[in-house]
């Protein structure tokens, strides 16, 4: 399973040696939608599939969310967890 880390820098600084908050990535296709974030050459991040991932399971960097999309994705994630 591929993941995109969505936890904040503060969260990662505190818990990052153990876990991060991430969303699942479907590498089979690129989809658009309210809870879907296409990532070029990686697939689709499903923003409504939040999970904790042990740091040890993140072995390889395969892509990154474009910096222009950070704010929009953070807004969706905060809305999903009730932290507006």
C-alpha cells in the first residue's frame, strides 16, 4: 500500500519517530473528486481514508503532493476530522 503523509510538521516532530497520519493512494488510476487528490505519476490520494502508519512502514518516497495543493488538502483533512 502506498500512502501520502498528511500530518502536520508539529505532529511529525512529536510522533514522527513512531507514526504519522496518512491517506491511502490508489496507484492504478487518477481520479478527481471532493475527497480525491490526483498526484502526477503516483495515482490518487483518497483523503477520506485516514490512517496511522508506523514510520517503519514508510520505506520509499515515490512522489509528493504539489506544494500548491497543500492548503486545499489540509482544509479537507481538517474538515474530515472536525478540526476547522
